[in-house]
C-alpha cells in the first residue's frame, strides 16, 4: 500500500527518522507499527535487554507545542 495522505507520509517519515536515531544509539528495532486492541505501538526496540516502547510524534512546527506535549495523560496511561 502506498500512502497518498500527506499526513500519513509525514508520520511514516517521522517513524523512519526515529528508527534511524535509535539504531545509531545502539538500540535494536524489534518491530514497527504493532497493532493491539488498545492502539498501536510505533516502535518496539531492545536497549541492552530492556524492551522499549516508542511513541513517535513528528511536528513540522512547534506552533501548537512540541512533540512531548502531544503525548497526553491518556496516551501515557496506555503506554
């Protein structure tokens, strides 16, 4: 499937950049876009035996807050 929605393409590109960043830091990527009954995990990685769940939030501008502000209390509870 080839995404045509620019937001979807931007999100996929953001996940790819996050994945490359983690690999450069020594993480081993175990999976990507894992679908669960409660939602989706963007990346699952291994950091020296510790399993890490990564929520990727790409932003083209910080006009409405940075990526961290996009992960609200409800999202943190799910993670």
